[in-house]
């Protein structure tokens, strides 16, 4: 699946088919069935992998929370805010954002007749922050030395959320702690970098107004 020979030659751009996407995600099915599990696609294209992950997460949200609209909105927000993507081509980034929002919006409208525009505004804002135009090899924004910066969205109390920004190059770096050690679920030493910016806690539906 390709767009043009020139894009293949210059960027190595080839899109993964739906069948392969599903098969690969089935290998990590337990994670796709966790609403809060985070996924980063470093060459996201127009979003084939991220759309499938979102489909699986929202199916879980719907099965658990459709009877209460606020519960659905809160957990659906948690699902979409856990998806991250980078692509070196701006048009792919714009298409990926549009596809994710369109799919999310359609799922939301199918379940509720009274839709919340503030909620959808917050979702659109998060998608814009999570799907970025960047070079996943250099870990920088195209044409500059500026780092790719992702936001972490964490519910801290009820519907109140805190945003913390991290540089991607720091997130993937490995550095042993000098004074203390943390370990992953697999027993490997983990490195948690400090955020480069921490935002005030607010209701998650107010994010687009911030």
C-alpha cells in the first residue's frame, strides 16, 4: 500500500494493510484491551495502527460505560489520550489526526443523542498534541534541532486531569539512577525523566480552553 514511488524512494513510505495491522496487534492483545495502556507509533502514516488500537479501546469503553455518559466520556478520553504518533510527512500527520477524530466522533454520536461540544473540543486538542510532525530517527522536529515533545495526560481526581510535557529523546533514553532504582514489570531497570513543563490540574473538558 503506497501513495507514490517518489515517497517510497525518499521516505521509505509503505502503509501496512488492515490484515497485518490486526495480526500484529493481536500479539499484544492484552495491552490493546487496557483503556489506559499507551501506544506510540513512530512512523504513524495516516494512522492505520492507531485507528485499530482506538477501535479496540473504545469497544471496551462502550461495553463498560455506555450507561452513563460522563463515565463514557472520561474513559473514552483516557483511551484517546493514550495514543501517540509521529510522522515525518505533514500530510500524513493531518490525515492521521482527522481519521482519529472522525472515528472517535462517530463512535460518540452513535451512543449519545446529547453530545458535548466541550468534550469533543478537548478530544481534538489532545489529538493535536499527541500526533506530531517530527523525525522519529533524530527525535527532532523537521528542519530544526528542537526536540519532539509529547504530553502525558493523567487523571488525578475524578474528572480532573494534569498535563506534563516530556521531550521524546529523554523518554527513550536509558540512565541508571544514582540514588534509587525503579524496575519495570519485567524486572528491568527503568528511567523516569523529569517533565520539562507541568500544567495546573483542571477538568479534562476545559483543556481546549486553556
